[in-house]
């Protein structure tokens, strides 16, 4: 297990080439220039989104948690408690609904709940551990009744997202591991990769796979263009790119070396929608486009600089106004919280709703800012009612 954890820390994907036809398809697309100094613009969150403050009720002390939201459906919020490894279910107004804990190493248990997806229609809770490179998903009801195991042999399911009523979109980490081994033969990571029991070649020619929610059968293989780059520091500590983002019309897919975001639509078509210039392979330090979020009038994105020497990954946050095409550095403010700046991006703003985002506000910090008179409006009213050991406050912003 120690080796597996080290692999998780050491591993970063290697990726291969983009063709000229793809370049031509970019000509009419919106883009961001990583070498341009864009101006900062303040965006008042309540002007562009319907903002609500949510407290997940902990009057029943079994519903206190140390963790965060893993999944949001039409009527349910799913939370994972990192301390007890319990899966908690709340209604959309924050009332406890159910909870269960099936952590263990038995045939009907989960090793760790790194990924939790919930299909409210069928009451199927999909749980698996990405850290352990699992090739299966355990399925339970929302009260913890075991239903089935979904196995996909040879596929290390590192990320997953709910695609439709029949399928999940998963990201196969095994796709890149042999390629990384070949490129890192002189590195300590090579030994770890070779010793790993799950060090196998993927039998699929893409890491993006659409699988059945019932039995794991492959329903589609999505081929996103790649380049041959290894984003790895000398020590091996990776930046973990955001491969998949849900949208109203499908899923945004992004290989960080390719500089392009693609939309995988509900009809299973793949279309480029946004890109970064100049190409990451042509610059140093390498700057990658870490996917993006398209909601309401705006597109929110992150540019990540890969500094191999000092193992730092500074992130700059931007937004694009779709009405006029202008791009700005983000300064997102909340009128009820004086001096607080928020950032919206694929890795920053937590769970992405189809039409909005959410932010987690630390309760102890809120309590101090309440005493410092930095809160106002409904946020101040809510914080005044909470005890210091209650759950954190969640900001939900649904864009107009």
C-alpha cells in the first residue's frame, strides 16, 4: 500500500501529438494567450448569480463531518466524512436524510471513498478509491444496502463523472503508466512503477471511457488528441490536472498538454470549444490550460505554470465574458463578506453544478469575521445561529 500511495504522489501523465487538422479547427475558437497581461476586473457574485447560503444541519451529532461535498443531485447533497469514512445524505435545504459506513476490505466494502457519485432515480451510490488504482466500483443504496460491483478489468479508474442515466465517464490511469515508465527508466519512479501489482498496459487506446452503470461494459472510447510531454518534477510530485468538467450540454474534456478543451456531448460527439496559445510545448516554464467552466454569461479558466525545479504550480484565474469576448483576471467578491475574495476554476470552486458552483466557508474563520463585523445580510444572520463546532457554511452560486 505504501508503494501505491507513493505512485499516487509521484505520478503525472505523459501525453502525445496534435495534428494540423486540429490546429485548423481552432482558428475560429475563443482562446486565451498565456503570455498576455490581462487586466483585473471585479465581478460581484450576486450580480451574475443567484447566491444562497447553506448549512448542513448537525443538530443530530452523527451528521457532523470533517470533509466536504462529493455529489449534488436535484434533491440530495452527498458528503463524505474523512474522519469516520461515513457517507452522509442531506436534503437540498440541509436536513439529514440518511447515512452509512461500509469501509473495510471485505467483498461488499469500500477501501476508501475518493469518488462518490449518486443516481437519485435508481438510488445507486457509486463509490471507489482512486488512490488504490481500483478497477471496480462498489454500488450501494443511500442507506448502505449493498447492490453490486462494477468491474472493468485492466482499467485504473482515477476519475469518474455521471454522464447520463445509463453510463459513467471514467478516466483510466493505466493508459499512461507504461508510457511514463519508458520515459523514466533512469528515475526512481521507474522502480516503483515496475513493482506495482497493477502495472499493466491498458487495452484501450484512450484514457477516457464511457462505461455501463450496470456491468461496466465499455460503451464508448473518447479519443482526445495528445502530445508527447511528461509534466514531472525531479522529485516526482505531480500537479493533478482537471480532466473532466460537467456542463449543461455534456462533459468538458482536457489533456493538459494539448492546450484545448473539448466538449463531449450527450450525443457522444467530440468538439473543440476553447484553447490556449502559445502551445505549452513551445514555452518554458510550461503553462497549461487546466480545463474550464462554462456557466451563464461567463467562462472560467485556470492557467497553471509547471515549475519543475522548485515543485511549485502557481495558478492564475481568469474569466471570459461570452457577450463581448473580453478576458480578465478574476476578482470575485461577495457583498455579504467584506474583504473576502473568491475564485472560480476547475480545481478551486469545489463541486461544479451544471449551472453554477459552490464554495466552502470555514466556520471558525466565519465566526472570527463575524466578531470583526465583516459579515452582513443573510450570511451574518446564519453565522449568528451556529455553534463553533457545527458544520461549515456552503455558498451556492447558480448563474443567471
